[in-house]
C-alpha cells in the first residue's frame, strides 16, 4: 500500500526568521526534566489582589457587557482612568478618545507599533541586551534590528553609538526603561538625548514602560511622552501585568498622537478586535483601587533583589553582575567557562534543575550572561542558588 501523502505547507519567510523566545523555551524544557525551580520567566509570584478579583466577579455577575466585545479602542471608563493616571503619574497629556488604545497585553501594543512603522528592510535600533520579543517582533515585520551595545559598567545607553547607528532606513528605536533583561534605569538626560536625536534624524521612539513603577533606587523614569516638544515622536506602551499581578489576564495599553494612533488601530482591529472585556474590568479595578498591594509587591521584590545580590556576591568567583535599579532581573556574567550561554543554561537546567535564561537570546550584548529573575518567592530563590552552588562545586568551577 503506498505511503499516505503528507502535506507540508510552505512556511512564510517572516515566520521562518523568528524563534520562540528562550524565556518560553526554558520552562518547556524544564517540564521534561521535572523537579525544577526557577530563576527564569518573569512571572511575579504574587496572586491577583483580592479587590481586583472581587470587582471582576461582580462585573461578570452584574454587568451585561462583561462577556461582550468592548469598543475596539477599549472601555471608555478604562481609557479615561488611564488618561488620569498618565497625567498624575507622569505629566502625560493623552486624549482618552483618540490617543489611548487598550491592547491584549503590552506585547500586542508593541507588535502593533512595530508593524505600523516598519516595512521590509527598514531598521529599528535596539539597545542590547534587549527584551527578546522586541527583537523577534522586528523580524516578524521583516525589518532589521540594529543592535547598539549598552555600557557594560552600568547597562546605560551609549548615545554616541546610537547616533552613529542611525541611517536613512531607521524607522524606530525601542526604549525599555526600566530595562528587561538588565534591570537598568536610564537617566533623564539620556532619555532627553534620545528624544532630540529622534527629532534630528526623523525616527519614532517606541517606549516600553512596563516596569516604570518598579524602581528601587530613585523615582519613576522620565517618559519621552511627557515632553510636549517630542510627543509626536513617541509611542508609549505599558502593561497591567506586573504592577497588578495580572500576567494571565493579558491587558495593556498604548498612547500616541491621534494620527499615529489611528494607524496603530488598524493593526489592532485586524489582529485582536479588542482586549478581553473581563480583563479590562480587572485593569480598571487596579487603577481605581488601593495601592497597598502594589507597594507590598514593590517592597517584597526589593528584598528579593537584595537576596539575589547577596547570593551572587557569595559566588563572586563564578559570577559578576551590575546591581539592578528597576524591574526584577539581573544579568549575571558567568566567569567559569567560555561556553555559549544557551549551553550553560541547559547544563544548569539538566544537572542542577534550575531554570535560567541564556543571555544570547537578548541580542549580541547578552552572550556570556544568564538572566536571573527574582520574581519567585525567597524560598525558591534560595533553593535555586543552593542548587547552582552545589552544581558549581561538583563541576569544580569554584
């Protein structure tokens, strides 16, 4: 009997160019290993605050629109609340009717922004190490990420190198502040310099401000969108995921001037229609509710940062690092081998049963490093480092 014909569709070049991020791949590999603890994916251990859960339960029970599509731009009440939040927290003036869009997490907002700005062969400047999905989204748009290394001593922006990287094909620069994966917080002076460069050279700043509330040493970073003279050159994007422990609810937002937002809306409309309505009720409850849970999480993460730094200091023959000022990640440079970071991360996974994320997945500036997340509980952080220390000794690296 002849072999049954197996149809294999031709996969588009744009999909062949991208990869599943290592932050998602490593937990998948860990599931096969079993018994792993995690310093990997950026998921805070905190449950969704009770007042948010109660508000959503009430909306599902009492609000007839809770199971229906919202407007494509999002619930009017939520957009108005975001407008007030942006004004009060950052000094950003954003019209809730025309300049704010509710999205399926910040990820959809970022992708919509990139697809709006980038054609095949266009360039996007990506300070590196960079969030892996920023890179893949540029590839998906058939653009070219142009990696500009961050300063190694503090993971700060190198304005001169960025300036030299701009060409006539440059359409955007992605600014993640505070930074994932580095935990860096860029100075207000450097942010202003990037804005001035955008005006002089004619590109748009895609400002990923997901971790803006999570700064341990100093205040909230300067948002480019808060500077009126540069407002037309900025798409500002944020998320409810980390601040309100809503990672699984998938809701974020974008703001830009009205003409640009109209173009971004086209992408949003044909990909998502609208963010999930129950999730928008959750976001509204987060913005309008008490900040006690946010402050509790910030203090807990500050303590976890200090714990990670102490554990790394005790392993200073094996690791070097820059102390993070924001977010909840450390880029730890390993000193015990010259092997590629993916090989090191997989060895630690298979032999120590600890999930880390290889630095090479964050662009060329990340190889030789492992990204460690301190979103997990202190017990899991300690267990992870105990296992890594045992592994290092077994391998005679320390």
